[in-house]
């Protein structure tokens, strides 16, 4: 499975591609950051992010895109920028028919480190170990993108099995109504 992880942000949008399957060694295929100038017009920044993500999609041809789920923060401006960059990533993937998965920061931390409350240093250290790198990727946005990709590789099989089980259970609970001829509706006088 090849996954492009996207840590959305307007100034620094982390991107990282990881290939592998759960239970086997993983391989990093690329890591980086799509940058925009903080003083540029918002529309131009979003176009730059789109172009950057499109380049990563062209180069690496991922089967899935994993994006950090936007969560509430005290700084509304930061949340808005993150949500906008996240939407661009989802749009780029969806336009190509690539499935998109959203993972919360705590899900990613728990998947990679074993603790949903791990700090950036712990995540970086585990990324370095899991991908057999010489040093943690810099900046932290790049490491976070790799963590998203790893999280998806490890969680996707279990999530898919759960979704299939829920669908099967729902199908078993819903009684099938046989198709019959239409029954005329009779008006009842008042």
C-alpha cells in the first residue's frame, strides 16, 4: 500500500509518502513541505498548495491519501488555514479518484508511538526508527505527514474489516421487502 500523508497548513503543508503493509517493514519514498509566503493573498496560497500536492501525486502515484483531521483550537485563524489546506488536499485526491482518510492527531500519535499524548519529539523519534532514517525529518510538519501515512497503513486493514462487519450486520437486520404490484391508495372521506 502506498500512502501520501498530508499535514495541512497554509505556510507549511507537510507531505510524505510511505509504502508498506501492516506488520512488515515500511519504506519512505519521499518527504517534504509545500511552502507558501505568509504575506501572499489567500487564493494564491491555496493554488500553490494545490500545485505542490498535484506534483506529489504525479510523482508518487499513491493509492490512498491520509490527511490530518482538523480539530478545534483557540486560534480560529489557524484552524481556518488548516481547514482550507486540508480541503485542497482532499480535493486533489478526490479529483483523481484516490480514497481519502482523515485521522485525528491523537489517532496518529497513538498509532506511531503507542500514546495519543506523545509530543513532537517522540513522534519524530519513532518515525526515524520505523522508517530506518538517520535523523528525524525536518521540519516537524514533514515528520507529521509521514506519521499520517504510517497510521493509515497500520489502521486501514482493521478499519476496513470493521466497516465490512457493520455493513453485513446492518444488511442482516434490514428485512427484505418483496416487490409487489402497486396497491391503489383509497381516499377516505372526512
